[in-house]
C-alpha cells in the first residue's frame, strides 16, 4: 500500500458541503430529463475546468443525458470507473416545501443529499484535490453520471456495462449504510407486471354473468406476497394496482406491478420462474405476467473481498474503522458491474439517513474521512 503524502493540503469539509449544496439545489427527478440536464450542464462545466475529456450521450425516452468524464492521463486503458447518478426520487418543489436545504448541527438536509448527490460530489472533490497538487493517479479514472438510476437505469445500463468492462475497478458513490459501512453485496431486483382480464357485467342485475379481474388479482397478489421468505433473504412486494371502471360494473381488467429482491442467481431463477408462471384460478379469467430481473444479484467475490480489504487498510491509515454490509436489499448500478465480474465497491458515498424520505440528511462529520478514503483509493489502486 502506498504511503500517504505528507504536508498535503487538508481536506476541506466546508468546501465539500458548499459543492454538494450547489448540486442539491438543482432538483432532478428521474422522469424530468430537462431538470436532470440542468445538473448535467453544471457537472460538465466543473469537469471541463479540470481538463477532463467529456462525452455526453443524449437522453432518450424523456430521460436526461449520460455524462462521462475521463482524466487527461492514462488514455483509454483499464482504470477506475466511478459510478454515480444525478437523479433523485423527489419531485420538483420538494426543496421549497417538504425538505428545504438546511444544516442543523451535524445533520444537513436536502432532497438527494444522501442518495446520492453527496457521494457523487465527494468523488469529484477527491479528484480535484489530487489535481490541485499537480499530480496524476496511477490509473486513469472515468466518471460516469447516469440520469435515471432510481427507476432502474433503463437507458443507461448498456453504457454502464460497456464502461465497466473497460476498467479494472468500479467505485460506486451510493450512500454509506448503517453508520458508514460500505456495500460488498446487494440483492438482485426483479420487476413484474401482472395483467388480469375478466368479463364485465352489471354488478346488480347480471352479476353472475361477469368474471371479476380484481377478485382474481387479489388471489394473485397473495400468491406473490407469499413468496417472501425472510430466512432466505427473499422479499416480494406488490406496490401498484389499478383496475375496474365503476362500483356498479364487475371489473374486466386489473393491472398490478410487483418486485422481488433476491440474494443470488439461483434464487433469482427460482422466484422469477414462479412469478412468471402464475396462472388463473378462474377459468373465465386470464392472467398474463411479464418482466424479469432488472438488476442481477451482486455477490461478494474474492476480488471484491480483496478490494474491500484494501479500502479497510486505507481507512485505518486515515484514522477510522471501515466495515461492510454483508448483504443489502437495495439495488444500485453496482449490481450491473459486479454481475459482470468487475471488482466493485459500493456505498462509498456520505454517511447519513433518510434516503427517499422527507428527512433525508447527510452527516457533516462524514465528509472529511469519506473524501480522504476516496482520495487514497484513487492514489493507490493499480
């Protein structure tokens, strides 16, 4: 492990927070491509100041652009991919109403400040800190900012996987877990759409002529939810449902959307087959299920274990203990890169709590050590 440079400028947590604040003040809901692109513009300008080589891929299907920024050294050879997303789950107006930006002691609040603009900016700061000293990293670094991670990265997945395969390591700036722990394994995520078609009839005069799609959907929902098995780290959830035309009509149609969080490829194959194989319990009603795994399970490989031990040693050198979360239910773009076999460390962003909630916050005290860790990873990975 390389020895840290002595007499170097200190990491400035106040400067980091000011940069994070600028990014947080630009609201970026996933489905609003124009809003996300306002932040893409800012990040691109900041990367340009560092003489980074930029590539911007126009968004499609209403989503924002994908931004890549490569260090001016190292060419296109295998290096480090820093993977971040700029979108949030919070709608426009959240910062003016439910979740204004504010600082209360060690807690700093704002939409997306924890998940994950804090971590995304932290990595940018780490590179800038190194470049201010007139130095280069041993490996070239590519920063990849995607616009729609919160809804599964439907337009950026291909780019993520392509760039991951060009690199030796992937560092994901998703937020830390449970008091600063990083992520070395995540459950896979499956998304499913269940469509039930029945037969309409007057609910009062000819009820017997109808076949209720909603009644059948209720049975299907119970079947999906029954697949949850906490002992096996399996959770299933039906989160959206719509159907029917009126209370006086036997409903002919009903649609539900479900997801599954699954710990390994074998379990994913098993549960996915069961959900896709759902059949109607009523011969007068049809059930059609579509979908599948959106993010593959992210398992801790030997290479990931080695990468974690390296990061743990760097943290000890800095002055704190770095721990890992053995398995987390939340998915990220790190699922894609780890699924390809590229050594991936996730959860390298800021510590805090309240992701997606109206009390989303980062802990100011986490900024300096987390930035220092990112700097040392950039300096020592080879």
